[in-house]
C-alpha cells in the first residue's frame, strides 16, 4: 500500500542552484529551488534542454525565497503536507501545490506565497 503522495525525494543541482525533487508515485516531479516551484513529467525530463517535460512553473517572490540547509529544504512530509527547514510549508492538492509562510497559515489556507498548477492527473 502506498503511503502518501511522495514516493521519493532526490537532491540535485538545477542551473547551479540546490534543488529538492519530490517524485510522486505516478512519476510526476515537483522541483523546489530557492526561487521557483516547477512541475515535470518525470525525473528524466528535468534535464531536457528543450524543456519538453516542464508542465508548469511558478516563481517565488525574492523576499519569500526558500532557504536551503546543506543543499536540502524538506524537513518532513506526510500525505499532501511538506514541511520545509525554514519553517515554510507546502500543501499538495490534486490540482495545485501551494507555498505558505508557516504551518499555521497552511492549515488555515492563509497568506499563500506561491501557487503551482498541476496537470489534471491522479497524483497517487
């Protein structure tokens, strides 16, 4: 039985920046960098120079950038919740990923910092 949405987490470097890649059970990947959230078809499509695997992209405002510690930003994950090392939180829903400044705001749906649209496919 699958536990949660995220199957694996990978640490990579994308365009010279540290990135954490959240790979879903269906192969879809959410790439987190300090200033972007991206959705890719698969791990392999991230390196495509033509960008054919990029499904959606969202810039994070500079004043709200995600802080990385030792090239990592994810501290925990359960179901559709991802806690970040700087106290921010991601909530993964069937059609979007939202970044919040903290867990309190995430639980209440307040003060969304960034929103990444997901394709209309099953994330499980």
